[in-house]
């Protein structure tokens, strides 16, 4: 969500310069495919300049899209998503799922009838002759476009909860309510509307919004931790210490890998 302009507090945009932060207006309907292209261009440009790209944050899918070459499903054609949403609402979950089973049995097996979003996405993909359940899934492949060190920051559950609650309080102190009101006053895409906390802050009193946001963020963090641990080759680093110490450890890992690679290279040359 940091790709959007207009929500710097809600999405915790960095104060230091970073690529692909605030690049789209709030009314832009984004896609992983579009982001992947931009991320690859940015990474390649940094490498061409002799520098080391640092890819940080984001969801697991967007991280993999930045690091690897994922074969991503196409965006829906004009009006097709709305069409299938109307079909789902008219038929109901069970019958819409039966329709999906007739068009794409493999996808139907992996989607629950009550999961409206995924049933609709699976049906719209059938329009393009694609499947929500591809024959091969490279999401968990160790392949990356360039040699990459993948680091996961580990925190105890108590410390993670403390940081989540502190961040929610800090957002309100920084004026996130005004930011959300301003964002919703203009055109906003369905993708941008999914920004965590947007609906809670716009519809609830501050105390209720903070409580709801903390709960939702804790659940999302638990999901992200499970996702992170499935990444092949991930190196865990303890993050319950000053950021400078964490950064120093990561930099030393990179230097060690570079020294080992250089030694292997000389051995081969010899």
C-alpha cells in the first residue's frame, strides 16, 4: 500500500528516499503484475549503477514478485470482475462455485464457496483461459532474478504486540484521521480501499478504531510470519534490539557471502 500517494501515515511510508513509494494516485487500480515490472526495472537500474538494492517490507506476494519472475495472471478485462460479482450475488456461493467447477475444476477444489473474492477471481480468470490453480507454482521456489540474501526479522509475540499497539497510537497522534478523511473525499480505487485501517478509522470512534486495528494487525502479522517461514533460504535475524545492530548484522552477512563467492571464483579460475 505504500505505492499509493495520500496515505503516508496509514501506510507508514519511510521518511528516507525509496523507490516505488507514493508512485500511484489513490484512484489507480494496481496489480501485482504492474508492480513486478516496476520493481524489476528499479532493481536492475540500481545494479547497473554498481549499487546493492535493498528490498524491504511489503506482503509476501509482492516481495516474491520483486525478487523473482512470477508468471502472474492477467488483470480482468473491462467490466468482467463486476460481471462475475453480479453472477455470484445472483446465484449465491454454492451455485457460483458449481459454475466454477464446471469451468475450472482444479481451481474449484482450492476455493471455498463462501470465499466470494476468490471465486469471482477464479471465474474471471477462466475468461482468459487461465486458472487460479496453475499447473506449476513458483511462489515458493528458491529462484530469484539475481543472487539474493533474504532476511526475516524475528520478534517475540509480546514484543510484536507492543510494537503494533504503539504504532496505532502513533498514527492517531500524527493525524491519521484527517488523512483518511481526505483520502475518502476523492476518487479511490477498490485496491487502495483495502489499506489496513482505512475502513476502521473512517467508521469508528478513535478508541474503537485503535482496538479494531490492533486486532486486525495482530492477525495479519501472524499470517505474515507463517508466510515468511516458508520462504526458501530465509535467514532469521533477531530484531528485538536497536535497528543499527540489526542492520550491521545483515551487512556483515552480505559481506561474508561476497567474500565466499570471491574465493570460489578464484578457485575456479585457478
